[in-house]
């Protein structure tokens, strides 16, 4: 199935560059990527982004700035003399974007709507820049189900709060469904890069994606709670039995939109808490900071390997 996707002419040109499933874009005089503070006429997008291979996204601007510095060190990328890393999208005041050679590091904010808007614009950016066979990663955080804090989870697929494995979006008054599929081979390749002696587990499993952090994830510590501890535990057990190992808020849109665009993608998140044990994220900041580097290290390993074998 993945093989077919590679050569699907609806979503890729023969040379692997991203083809848009929207005939309107090429007819427009210019395309303004409003939330990135970029435009197809105001910027030379081929010159700026034509060499991109990996697009890494995560929630916060700070973490994605750190990732940009980290990946720069890992791949041995040198910035032109006298220059520093800059936030390409700083004047959008919405998302942050850093470019380190073939790697883009972009913040996506919280939740499906935020990552969805970004994906529309980044997929169009790939098209305008004529990028071939880009690979997208989400490196983030999540709640674990029956996993010790600090566990790294690679998603095999994304499901919503009803355990449905598609993204549903109202378009012109009708619900449009898009399967939330991720590349299984890519997930396995990433897992193979986990070190045997890492002091934490790296696993593959199903990810539940919700529209809310509190009630939507069965937390009892929000401003509202209209269910009992028993109801909550029953639901978490049901998820666990269905193979769900973690809960976060972007994977459904991330998987659905990259799949629809014919772009290979993976979601790698670290658990901040075991939801069987509680709702509040209690780990000290230093511990959380150390945990959040784990998905970054794994993806950095993948990118480094890829660049070495080229
Ligand atoms: C993980 O962490 C955020 C909520 O705290 C959300 O963006 C997510 O998916
Ligand atoms: N992010 C989430 O969405 N849920 C958690 O429990 C932790 C981080």
C-alpha cells in the first residue's frame, strides 16, 4: 500500500515532488502562506526551501528552536559565517520555523485545528519549493496508558476519542472523512534506532488523539467533570484493551493530512504521565525537559543515518 502511494500520480509527480490535490493553486497569481509569513511571489520558495527533506513539527516554539540547534550539531551543519539561526515565521506571530540544511523545525501549537492549518500551508510550501519525497515527523509529548513516564511511543495509527481511525471535518455542511494512516515501515525503521541500553522503553502502538486535554482525555481535574473515577477507569481500560498506548492532541490531523498529500510521516511522543496513575503532570521541570529530548534524539538518529547513506 505504501509502495503504491509512492507512485500515486494523484499525489506525486514522477520525480517525487509533491503534487497538490487542489487545481486552484496553480491558477492563482500568488499564494500567501499567511500563518507562515511567506508567499509564493514575495519569496523565492524554491531557493529558500528546495533542499528540504525532513519536516519536524512539535508543539512549542522553544522546543522546536532547541531541536533546530540540536539537529544542527547532530548533522554537523554549519551556518554561513556571521549568521545565527532565525525564526523564518517570526512575523506571523503564530508558528515558529527554523531551517537547518535539509531539516525544517516548526512549532504547530496545540490541537487538531492548529496543526491542520499549519499542515495545509507546509504541504503547499513543499509544492511551491518543488521538494521531492519529503518526510514529516511530529515529535511531541503525550499521556501514557500503562506506561512509565519517559517512555517513547511511535504511533502505528491514530484514532479519535471514539476509537475511529479517521479525521472527520465538516466541509460545506458535510462531514469529510480522511483515514489517519501513518507509514508502518517508517515507524519500524525509527524503532530500530532505539538503543538497547537506553534507560527507557521505546514502543510502537496506537495513539488516541482528542479535541481536549481535560474532559476529552478523561481527566477529573479540569474546570468541569461530570463522570466518576469508575467511569474514567473503565474508559482507560477500554482504550488499553483496544491497543491504545498513549493520548495526545494532533496525531489524527497529522496522519490524515500527510497521508492525503502522499507524504510519508511518523509521530513520536514521550509520555509525561501514566494515566492509570493520575491526571496531573507532576514530574519536575528538569525531568520533563530531559524526557522531551528523547523523541528528538530518535529522529535525529534517523535523519543522520539517512544523510550518511546518501
Ligand atoms: C501534547 O501536549 C499538548 C497538551 O499538553 C498537546 O499539544 C499534545 O498533543
Ligand atoms: N499531552 C497530552 O495531550 N496529554 C497528556 O496527558 C500529556 C501531554
